[in-house]
């Protein structure tokens, strides 16, 4: 079973990867409404990473682990967070493929937060991870809504 720190590192990696992914997706789409949703999701993911670092910084359960330093290191190597295969999917710009990939990322993040919540002894971190898991589920719902809107003729699409 992974340690709290290992699970936390995975969670941070997922947040940075998702932020990069959504920024790339926003740049590649030709639709302003999709770009706006992707930029909003990118901002959420970046906020999650910083908030998670703040929550564990003073926790005795993570003593010796410098979360902000680890996050800065991840952000420095941001290009390495998105796999070449995923980057190709984004650059090719097929919205259905991008949305399928976005759903996978949100599910991975949600499940990582669930695992972190189950694996920590720190009640504050547990509560926060449960909250982040719910937020990731909300992001997944937004992606599904966007996916459904893509299936409709443009004049029938709801405002995103």
C-alpha cells in the first residue's frame, strides 16, 4: 500500500498534469465556449495543487516532506507531465478524443483523492481530500455535459 507521501505526490502530479492538459486543450480548440471551459478547469486544477500543499504543510503526518518544493519541481518539468500520446491527441484537436482523455484524467484524480483520504491519519487532510474528490467528480460532470453538447446541432446547444 502506498504511503501518504507517495499518494500525495501522485495527487500533485495529477493536478499539474490536468492543468497542463486543459491549457493545451484550450489553445488547440477552435471553439471559444470549449476554450473557456478548459481554461476554467485548468485554473481549478492549479488551485487544487496549491491548496493541497497548504493543507499538508503543517501536518505532523507529512513531516520532512516539502510539498511546495515538490510542486515547484513538478511545475518546472511541466512538459514531462503530459505523455507524448496525450499531447498528440490534444494537438490533433479532435474534440471527442480530447474530452475522452479529459474524463480519464478527472477519474484518475478523483480516485487518487479517494485513496489519499482513505490512507491518511490526518483528519484535516482526509476531509480536504474528500472535498477535492467531490470537486473532481464535478469536473467530470462538466466534461460529460460538454461532451453531450458536442453531439447536438450548434443551434440547440445549451450555453456552457
